[in-house]
């Protein structure tokens, strides 16, 4: 039992991408989203859905902090809240708590884009049923669900100007992460080097040119994520 929480665990997996555990967890999430959409108009989801998602996000972040402290692995280079998905998690919690349209417009784009990229190409070295495997996917799934909840349940919509607003906020966070990387030797938001595990960055130019390519990819993904709302407006 303790092995699922151990830092040096037998569940260590350097090749998680497209492994059976990776594919199964993605399939489970797709099925969950289908059910959540079908049930989004029920009184339980309407009344308690956002609070349950908020609680999951909060518990996931607190549990990770506790795990790193107990395992004595907390490190300024890895556990400051400057990864894109960690930033998205905090913004999502505040969005859910305040039911904020402004925060929704910001996090809709980089939250969905970042979390989707993370679950498809996870920068993770543990497999099921290790705690870090479950934490990683539950936290990222909760980010996506939080954003979709605001669309399906709260009926929030997106304006075209939100693409620019989200892109500027994202670059503001990136600037802070870049400075923190210089200070600590970290690799927050992968602005210092490409991740070890396979990702979309492997197909891009060497450092630092892939950062400029990521800017273009972000704008492209933001545009694609806006299409459902463009169709509604039409």
C-alpha cells in the first residue's frame, strides 16, 4: 500500500505516453465528460457541481503539497505555482468560487489548451495506481471539467476579444515564469528547455526558437477553441 505513495516506487514509468494505463485513463475521462454533459441540467449538478469541482481542485493541490513535504521532495525548481496547469488550477478555483465571467474568459483558452496538451502528452513518471498518476490526471481533468461546467451549466459564452485578453495574460504569466526560471534554474512552462517525455515540443525548433513557435500554436489553438462560440453567434 505504501508503495503507491513512495517517491522511489515500483510504479515508476518513464514511458507513460500511450501506455495501456494512459489510454485507459483518457477513455474513462471521455466517458465521464459524456455523462457530465448528459446530467448537467440535473438539480444535483446545477446546485453542487461547481462546488464539488472546486473541492477536487483544492484537495488535489493540498494533497500534492503534503506528499512532497512528507516525501521530502519539495523543491523550488519543481513545486512553485508557475506551471501553466497549476496557474490554470488556481484561476479555475477562483472562477468557480466567484462564478466569474472575466476569469472564465481568461482561463477558457489557456486552461483548456494547456490541460489537454498535458493529459495527451503527460510529463509524468509514475503509472497507475501510484498517487502521482492519479493526482496528475484528476487535477487536469478537473481543470477541463471546471471550464466546461461554466459553459454547460452556467451558460457562459466567449467574446472574440477574449482571445487577445487570454493571450496577453498568458504571456504575463510566462514572463514571470521565465524570470523565476533564471532565478532558480527551473523549467516552469517549459521556457528553459523541452520536457523529457515526448510532447509537441519535440517537433519544434531548438531552444529558444520553439518558444516563438509556441506563441503561434497557442493563438491557433485559441482560435480553434473559439469556433463553437463563433457558430453560436452565427
